[in-house]
């Protein structure tokens, strides 16, 4: 199935006829957009996201992924396929970045976009992981609460992080961005009655789920340590920056859950590095928005492609 799906990327591309009938049926069933899908809003969110890709990427790496790893039970599932070390981790993180790019673009759900297809491939991955883990345990892995928690990491946490980085995100922009992810969440299999209808409701539920799920775990700490090591390797000139940024964005409590060592003079370190006052300005200040919008995506795609050794992102099910 992975091989058959490898070369299909755009929403409007026909599915390979050799796919099993049940998969074709499932893909058809899962292609329906929710009745509340608001194309204008979602397009606006895509355009906004495009103009803020550098900050969104930072939020994703330094806040969304770390806070997902802080959910103890979920971290065990994330680690269960064993593909969270070295190059495997790089591939997964880059695939996740590609997934985010597929979703947060103006035409994500249109004919030439890729979100519909990527979402259904990820849904298959989750189903495969669920099936293989359920054979060994009574727990339901990647259940509705887990999916909601992760959805909020990609939406609510990103908006809060951007604000913390000094970006002015209006209530309407936050709402648009959430509606984009709400669509993706429903298509990933989150049941309608469980999915908050608005950004403020989602922010509230995100806190409740975090309170229930967050706690120290061996797997969560190992996942975070691997992520931090890879981030540090990418910025050898500012080795301490990723850890400081993570702490700044997720807060001391989650940093402690992740086992992030607390430097005695953390705030001093930040002011010495001039990181926090400088970073948002550097990211959103000098270059005009059109330049950021037109450079961020190709640059990110180039980084992802280089890091995946030129291989296309396939969202293949783990074997
Ligand atoms: C809205 C929610 C979610 C989104 C958007 C999402 C997205 C993705 C994406 C893009 C991939 C392919 C990249 C990769 O291999 O890592 C993936 C794979 C995977 N996801 Fe999710 N995910 C979500 C929720 C979850 C949750 C809650 C769990 C478990 C607690 C989970 C566990 C996994 C696992 C185990 C894989 C396969 C890893 C492998 O390649 O070995 N996901 N997901």
C-alpha cells in the first residue's frame, strides 16, 4: 500500500487502481469536507500562515513537538514504532513539517493542494499503529483525547507561541487558523461533538487535556532529548538557544516534565544572548511581508528535501 500511494500527492489526483477496494472506499469516505468548512476563512488562514512560516516553524519545533512529548501516555505510543532516533527522528520531524506545510497553505483543500491526501495517508499510518499496538494492550492508542491534544499542539499552542514571540495575532487570525486545523482534525478522525467549535473553546480544552495528560515519562524525556540534540546540531553557533527557547515557550513546568536542565541564571542567559528582544524583530521586522511569504515556503521545502536526501515525503505506514 505504501508503494502504491508513494506517488500520489495532490488532492485531485486519481488513486492507483491497484489499491485494495476497501482502501479506495475509505479514502472516498474520508474525503468529505465538514459541513461547516468555510473556504474564505481557511484560505485567509493559509495566507496568514504563509506570511508567518518562520515563526510557525519555530513554534512547531520549540513548543508544539515538546509539549506533545510531555504527554506521558502519548509519548509511549510515539516511541512505540522505535523510529525516534538519529536519522529516523530527522525523517519523522521533517515529514511532520511537510504535513504542516501541506495543511497551512491557501489552497490546502482545493484541487491542486495536498492536505486532503496527506491527511488520509496519516490517518492510515495511525490506523496501522493502532492495530499493531492494540494487539499487545487493552489501551486505545491514538484515541480521541490524544488526537485532540495533538491537534491543539499544532493550532492553539502555535498561536500562543507566536504571541509570546512578539507577533500580534488578532482574535480573528487566531480563529481562522484554528478553523483550518479544526477541518484537518475532523478529517483525521476526531468526532464532531468532541471538536471545539471556536478558538477560545479549544484553548480551554487544551488546558484541561494538558492537566490530565502531562507528566514526566522516560519516553517523553528521551524523545525530547533526541529532538533537542538535533536542533542544537543545526545551530552550532547558538548551541544554547533551542533549550532556552523551548523553556520560554512551554514554561518552567513543562520544561521540568521534559527534563530540560534549568540554568541557574536562565533569564540572564536570555538577556545576554539578546535573544528574546531581538528574535521577533529579526523575524518579522526588516524584510517586508511579501518577501517572507515568498521565501519561507521554498526555503523550508528545500531544507526538508535536503534533509530527506531528496526523497519525496511519503507518509508511509511503519512496517
Ligand atoms: C492532530 C493530530 C495528529 C497529527 C496532525 C499527526 C500527524 C502525523 C504525521 C504527519 C505523521 C507522519 C510523520 C511521522 O512518521 O512522524 C504521523 C505519524 C505517526 N503518529 Fe501522528 N499525528 C497526530 C496525532 C497523533 C497522536 C495523538 C499519536 C500518539 C499518541 C500519534 C502517533 C503517531 C505515530 C506512532 C506515527 C508513526 C510513526 C512512524 O513513522 O514510525 N499521532 N502523525
